[in-house]
C-alpha cells in the first residue's frame, strides 16, 4: 500500500463509494485520505472543513463548480474525478499521484538545478495552461501543491478554490498562501489567471533557491514585501530568471500568460518580450483640441513615429531587443522626452479582401505611439495644419534672388494660394473586428494592443497599432490619433487629410 498513516478513531471508514485506507495529510482546508474506488484503484479523497447546513443552493453550486474542474486536461495535473457531499460535508476525489511534495523534497535534498529545475518549470507551466484553458483559476499554487510523481511534476488542488467559493456563504476562509500570493490577491481585489502566473514565479524561485522570493517569516511582513518590495531571485540566471522576474511583476497586466510562459520555455522567443514587460508605460499626453470643420469632426494630425519596419533586419523579422539597449533607450527617453521605442512590432497578415496597409511603397507604416510627447516623423509625412515650418534664409543667388525655398531676405517661405490639407475624422478604430477577422481576440495590456489566440489556445500574442486598424477599416492612408485612454477604442480617432 502507498505510504499513508493509519486512520484515526474519528476518521470515517468510507465516503460515498470510496473506501478509505489511510491518511495522506491534513491542513487548514481539510484532510486528505488514500481511498479505493469500486475497481480497486487508488484515489485521493479530500474531506473539506466546511458545512453546508442543509443549504441546497450551496450544494448545487458545489456540484456545478466541481463539474467545471473536471474539464481540466490530465497532463501535468492530478485529474479531478468526483465531488460529493457526505451529510453536510463536501469532499473531492482526484487521481492519486505517488510522489513527494516539492516543499518536502527541497527541504530534504536542497534546491533543484539544471534539467530538474527546467522540467519543473515546463511541467507546472503546462499544468497552468490546461487549468486556465478550462476556465479555472488555481489561486493557491505553491510547492505544497506540486507533487514530484514518477512520471514528472504534477499540480494538484486546482479545483479547490472553486468549490470553496461554492461554500462561501458558510465559510470565510481565504484561499491562498501569503508567500505565494499576488499583490492583487493580498489587497483583496478581484483576481484572475495572472495570480497563478505570479505564484508560478514564486514557486520556481523556491525550487531554485530554497526560499520564497518575499521571505517566509511573519505574515504581515511577507504581505508588505509582496506589495512594496522587489523579489529576491537568488542565484536564478539566464532566460528562466527573466521569465520568473516578469511573472512576479506587481501589475497583473505586465505578467505573461501561462501559455506564453510555456512557449518561451520551449524555445519560442517571440511569445513574450520580457524586456518590454519590464518597461513602465509612458505617460499619456494631453488630448489635442479638435477643430471645427463646418459641422464635421476634424483634428490636427498626430505626430507619428518612424515605421517599426525600419528597425527590422533585411529578412523582415523583428530583432529582439537586448537588455543593455533597452536600458539605454529608457534613459534616453526620460532625458530627452522625445522618442519612444517602436522596434519589434509584428504585424498580422491581412485577409485577402482587406486594403493594403498605410505607409511607404514597401508597406512602411506610420505609427502613432500613445504616451510620447514628441516623436519623429518620416521625411515624407505631411506637415500639421496650423503649424508654420520656419526655414533658415538661403544665400542670395548670383542673380540677386534667393534659392528656391529660401523665402527671400526675410527668411519666410513665399505665400501659397493652396489651402492647407484638412484632417477629417472617419470614426473610431475597432480592434475587435480587426483581430476577429484573423480568428483572434483583441486585448490591451501594458500600453499596447494585441491580437491574441482565442479560447486559451497556445500561440503568439501579436502587437498591433491603431494606425494599422484604421488603415484596414477605413482607407489605406488613414492614421490614428489618441484623445484620451489608450485602452478605450472610442478614445481613438481614425482620420485622413483632405
């Protein structure tokens, strides 16, 4: 029989159709027993420390949430098998995994290194990807809930948070362990899948160093560090250190998804840019005043940034920015308040019936970057109406006049009878429509819009610009201008010069 302690006098001999053989462990949320099903197979049975007290609504919700947990794929997890109620006490049944918990293995043998650490990172990221795809958030991932089974690491107790929520009317226990809780979890805010990514980073840090990244002393001290201190990653190095650091970002929107973690761990460099995630979003400039164009909405054209294509190599692939270059670029941006990095944009392929992208003859795109007070424009960009461009006086020509464009002795350009081009608003961009045409969803995070795979599918999140969306939606020469919140499509305007 697997390693289990004998049943105690108050332990039930059976729960439903499962015969209990021994005790595997006990904690604040319940007691785990080694059980046997009708076919003689071993299962893990967890009797929860909550009472329904004849609450039919709580019982029904408990069963419903348990059905959701059953949809989680079996790879790298202990499969969720059943959920029942014994009297007024609920219990959960899952696949039995013969193996030691990660926290015990590290305490006995020391931190993991090399391939063992890499396998743990990949397996736990795979488990979270499967859990999140089923619409479940673990909310209590930690070394205690990672079993080192004979076939590799397995994540357990992923359905527990949902079924404990089902008993929330009769139980006030919070789900989570402070040393592995995300800042939004500590603060009592609404949480999503990003809290599991944070816990993944803390768990990998523990496995690699033997201690959590924010310490493990008093609960108030740990919570304060989670909210206000940077994590201590110890001797973690290389790409794994970058990914763990990104996973422990205070802002949940700056963290990678579990699927992005998995892709990066198996070699997809373009799945998530850890350097971009580390950079703070630039402050938003005040919205420009709109002109009154005789009843139609008009506005001055936005200053635009040099096309990201100019930062690409000859093959058109985006070059990954290095840490040193990112730091230098950040310092330059803060010092000069003039430029924001736009290298590394990847554009999605356009459907056959969509118009060509705005820009130069080789698909060069003009990009309006929110959050930059002043940006550079391509030399072919039109001047903004209402602004005069002063040129220095040119030397007189031998005939006594001035060279073309010199503007005479006063240095002013000669007056023109042609009216300046007038920008006309076409409407607001629709990133949902743009990404939907490519069978993806549009999301905004960390100062950028992305087209991301649908329904939790594994794939690369592709950054897009509102200029690209405007050009696709309205006209090839349409550009985008931000008037307010970059995350709100209605605060953007698509316009053309008429």
